[in-house]
C-alpha cells in the first residue's frame, strides 16, 4: 500500500515535527504558550494539506484548533480526530535528565513533556492524513480535527464549544486522543471512559485552632468530618448513598466476554504498587470488572490541624476532605450531587459544607458497533494483535461528544503504558509512533468503505 510506504519513508519528518511541538511549551495550568502552540498546530495541519482555523469562545479561554478535508471518493462519511495540544506542568525540573521541552531523541525514544500525551498522538493523526494525500491525492472519508487546549485542566469549556460549533463538528465517529500499548506491544482499544465527580467537604467548628487540652469542651471538626465520610461507603468499596446506583445497568453478555479476555496479572499489579490485596479482597475476573465498571468513592486528601514534623498538641478549628467519585454509565453528576447532599442531611450532617469542583458523566461505545470492528481490524493488521477494553478506568471529556454530537468514540494510539506520562522524563517510542500512524491510515480506509 503506497500510503503505508509513505509513512515508512517520511518518519524523519514526523520526528522533526513532533520535536517542534514539544519544544513549544503549552502548559494550560499556567497559561504558558497556549496561543503560540495553537498557531503552531494550525500551521502543521495546513502544511499537511488540511484547511485549518482557530476557534474561540471568549477572552481567557484556550482556543480550539479545527481542521478538515473533504473526501472526493466518499464525501458521505466523516471521521473526527479529537486531541489536545496542552500539556501537564513539567515540574520538578531537576528530575528530568534533559530539559523537559527539548524534544531530544535517544535511540528509539523522543523525550519531553507532551512527547506522548498528547503531541505524540496528535502527530500520528496528522501524518496519517498527510500520507494518504501524498500517496493517493485523496482521503478515504471526510476528516476533521478538533484539538483543544484545556484537556489537562479538565476541559472546562469543551461542552460549550461543542454546542456552539455543533454543525461544524458533526461526524460519524471519533478517534479519541490517546490509546495505550501494553508491555507486549499490543494496543488496548478503549471503548469508553468513567465519569468523575470531585467535591470538597468541610466543617468549621471554632474561629481558630486551640490547645488540645480544650478537646473536653470544644468539638473537633476532624472527628466530625471523619464520622460524615464513614457513612459514604463501606470497607468493600460499596457506596452507601441512597439510589447512587439506581440508573446503572449491568454489563451486557458481550461486555463480559470482552472483560474476561482482557489481560490482567494481579500479582504483577500488586507487586508494582507494593500491596497485598485489593479492595473487598477482589480477585481475577472481579478485579477486572471493577477496573472497567465499578464506581468509586475515594479520599483524595484530608487536611486538618498540624501535619508537619514532630508533635504539636493542637485542636483544629476546621477540617476539610477532598473526594473524587468515579462514575459509570447512567450516573449523571447533577443527580449524584443531589443524592450526596440528601445523604449528608438525612444522616444529621447539615453542618458539613459541600463545594463542587468538577462533574463529568461516563461514556461508552457499544462493543457491537461497526466502528469497533473497523478499528480492531486496522490494529490487528498493524500490530499483529489488539485487545478491546470495554472502558478505561480513568476519565476524559468523552460524554459531551456522545451526548451532543451523537458520536461513537474509540481510543487507540501510541502511548506505551510505561512512557511516564505526567511524570519527569516522559517519552514516546518511535516504533510505536510509526505503527500507530499506519494504523490510523488503515482505520480511515476501513471507515471509508461503509
């Protein structure tokens, strides 16, 4: 296939353009280089033969880079690539072997913040389209790119963008911004993502911290908060809030078959994290099912009193706990917030204040959707073998794409599972960048056949 040969013969260009992207910092948490990177991405898209533009909502909101190209052979089908050009902060800088925005190449690896997440993934999509156009003068289907600049800070405005530009963004399927490749070089094809509800609970008892001898008279807000949090879930991880699981439907027979086939070595997992057992003493299939489809109630942080070195006999005046709930399909964040508030009130915790930080619903593409077999066929041809994952255990802004654009979304990419994303010395593997670019070429070809 001429397109695949083109990928082989132009890897130097892919590497060079990825290095350019890495060398342009784009840290959304600090608003560092966002505008500059958006312009660079637009330029790369344009030079690859796509009509590109920068879309905006309002001042202070990171722009979206949008690009598209119409297919001459099949103008009735549209595939969208969703990616992001922003990256995580690079700190601590002293833990990097090379400057984090250097894009240095060492053998089969390119190092730098964003080398994998998500500039490496983005470049594979751009170069796949470039290869098709260069080799054939056409693309197998209409192609659109939606590349945002706020993913690493929670995609706060993606829903507004999708509503405002709904017609422009219309498509028949979305290739998501990343996809893991396991230790055996098998791509994990993700069909969904869990949702997230992040809250802060707090109790204020007195106007200031006091001497701990006064604990016989002054109530300790930390104990109060502990009592409240203990009502939220049991020791097996089951959430005890009334109707929390009300709308949830069980796994389908097909989903269960896929989950059984997913590789998961519980002993290796436990060794990696230095643990002896799982929550609720789950084993084997139950552990895999939990990763894919269990909701969680997790204490992300608890702050109260003195937490420094040594001893300080203090009675704190206030306490707060940060909690993230992972949500599964049919759990609507707004409904779950109401249920959380009712739960605390009914258990006598009216004094516990609730602050909502973020709410994102879960999304999942039906494993029987034709899009799934098209992607898997391309992955199997390119990598030799691929694995279907019913849902990623993490969270991303997939739900608005499913809800607003009515698009099936599938994750596939070049992210090696040990590539240190979000950590010092993040890297992309060049062999996986090449294979993923070829895989995207085949996905476009398969998508255009139907």
